[in-house]
């Protein structure tokens, strides 16, 4: 079962209609594609902290950071070897 499909969707008003889910296998907030995954402790956070975390993770989604990271990882996998000392 995938990380996102195993996470429980959040339908609370503070989620602001975003794709927010709670996962037992993460230790902190993370963005996976256009989904925001939160740790179970998020239930104990006060509303300002939840909104701040959603704003921060939402900025990662808006900037496409997940996809940039995937592309960078692919680039590193393909071009891992550099003949120059210290790499490029």
C-alpha cells in the first residue's frame, strides 16, 4: 500500500479543502506531489500552528518543489560520475 493511500484524509475546516492526510509513518510535515502529509501529533497543534504548517507546505506545492527534487535526484543518478577531482 502506498504512503498516500495509507494515510487518513483530513476533512476538518482547518485543512482548507487541500489534500491533507495524516500518516503514522512520518515524523514531521512533508509534501508528496500535491498532497500534504502530517504526523499524528498534528491533532495536538493549535490552530495558528496548523495554518502556518499548511501555508509552508502549500508553498512547496505552489513552487513544484517535489518535482524539482525528483528531477534533481534523477540528474544525480544519471550523472553520478565526474572525472574531475571534487566533482562539478
